[in-house]
């Protein structure tokens, strides 16, 4: 016999229990009326027999007992809606009228009312109500029994009434606690599901934002370089065929690099078990593949792979300089820091090629410190023609720095031109 065979009867039993519980909780009015009817049917035959054939009590006393039983039964039908009122009514009808006036014992009625008070009231009120009702019942018996000629001895009344009433109250309180715990567990499960959904939505938003930044940097940088190179090639077409050919070759290389980076970025959207393409458009082009590998992602070297970006800027006519100071730390070489620095420089160079009029010089400075990396890009373009508000590209660069706990500033440089300066903390980044 396998595990599935053993589990089948258990699953069937659990399903049946859930079905019974679901029926009981789904039809509270029917359950309450049924309980009240059962109580009346259990208690009424003896009382009717006492009316017809008086033995020990008179027919009038038995008749009063019948009326009290019916009244208590009607009250018990509302035990879930108004537990305190029902408990008070039943205590009066059963304990005072039937027991002390008629001399008829009825521990069942007050037990049902006590259970309802313990089970359906809020926990604090339930404890106070059941404890108070127990005290009232004891005092009523202690005071009323000696004054009533019809009542049983005090000790007998205490035993007969409390032997069911107290356990019923405790059972109701126990089920009340269990119900509250189940509700708390269900709420916790719902909250956990909501948190997982919110986390998934937030992760999707962050992934879209990251993808948008990557695509903006790759496409914007590549297209800007291609436009500038094609403009230069067109101007040199008639006078310098060599310059034209060199420009076209460079355009071809930049386009292949951009295609390789785009494929890599879009490959992150594929399922985990499906490898993303990471090769240029033509896998047989060795030089293009090598160039793509060099510029597809920053390498863990001193200049973080930025020399390739400066080569592209130089091909558009800019004179570039790279200054590296300080000794890079393992965290500086990490993918998070090097990628952020690479993309920030890429965006700054793109803006220089696109917006800086009359720019001839471009300087990139990397300053490695024990706790941070400072990246600065400065050009000598005319600042009055530059838009001061951050565009999408610089907003993305600012977000990259902020994600690592850093900051980025861009604007006119004190000595003229335009600067982009980013400070990236490295102390809280793992060296991976």
C-alpha cells in the first residue's frame, strides 16, 4: 500500500470535517433554532407529564415550569446574536423560576447559555461575563435555596447546576480562543500573500526601470555616436575617401556592439532555463566579437572598461583624456560599482556628443578612495546651450548612483564647460 492510498482516507475525512464545519458556520440561524428546539424537546416531556400527572410538584408549578422552559428555548434561539441578554434571561427563567419557585432542576438551559456567552462574545467580555454569571448563579442558590420551600438542598443545587454550567462556559471560551487564533492565522496568511504580490509587483517595476535605463544608455550612446560619425563621413565623402571608409568601419563596429548589448539586455527577460544570446549579429566576425566583449560590459580593470567609450568619443572628433588616481579596491571591481560607473560615464559622453556645441576636449577622472569611487566627466562645450534640467539619461544615471547609496551632480563647471560628477560608496557593496 503506497502513501497515496494511505492519504486518501485522511483527505476524505478532512474534507468531510470541513464540509460539516462549513455547513454549521454557513447556517448559524438554523443551528441556533435547532439547538433551542432540542432543548425544549428534551426538557418539555417531563414537565408536561408533571402537569397531567402531578407527582412531587403541583400542576400549577409544572405549568409555570413549562412556560419557563418554552421561554428559555425561545431565548436560546438568539444566543449567537445577543449572548449576554440570553444568558440573563435563561438564568432568571431556569435558575429562579424553575428551580427556586417550581422546585424543578434544569442544568441544561444555563449550560447552553453559558457556552454561547463564552464562545460568541469578544474574549475579554466573554471571560468577564461567564465569571460574573457563575458568581451570580452561586449567590442565587446560596441565598434563594434556603428561602424556598420547593428548592433542593443548597449543596445539591450547586452540584446539579454548576457541574454542566462551568464546563460549558470553559468549552465556549476554549473554542472562542481557537476561533480567534484561526482568524489571526488566516489574516497572517492573507497579509503574507499580499506582501508577496506587492513584492513581485515592485520587483517587476524595478526590473522595467533597470531595463529602461540599460536600453536608454545603449541605444542613446550608440545612435549618437553613429549620427556624429555619419555626419563626418558625409562631409569627407568627396575629399577624403580614407576618412569615409574609417568612419563607416567605426559605425559598423558601434552598431554591432549595440546589437550585442541589446541582445544581452533583452536576454534577461527570457526564462532562466533558456540561455540569452550574447554574441554579435555575425558570430564569424572575430574582430566584432572581440570588440563587443570589450564594450558589452565593463571589465574589472583599473579604468572599468571606460577606454572603449573614449575611443568612440575620439572617433567623433573629440580629444579625450582618462585620469585614474588611487588604488581600486575589490568592491570597486565588483559588478555593481563598475557597471554603475561605466553607464554613468557612457551617459555623460553621450550628452557631450549630442548637446555640447564646440566641444573639443573630454576628460574622465576616476578617483579610487577606500570608501567610495568618484567619477567625473568634464567637457569644454558651451554651457549656455546646455539644458540645465536633467533629462531621462541623467535621471537614469542619478538613479544608478542612488541605488548604491551615492549621488550625482551635473551642471556648468566653475572653470567653464559642463561636468557630471558621481560619488559611489563602496563600503556597503559586497566584493563579488
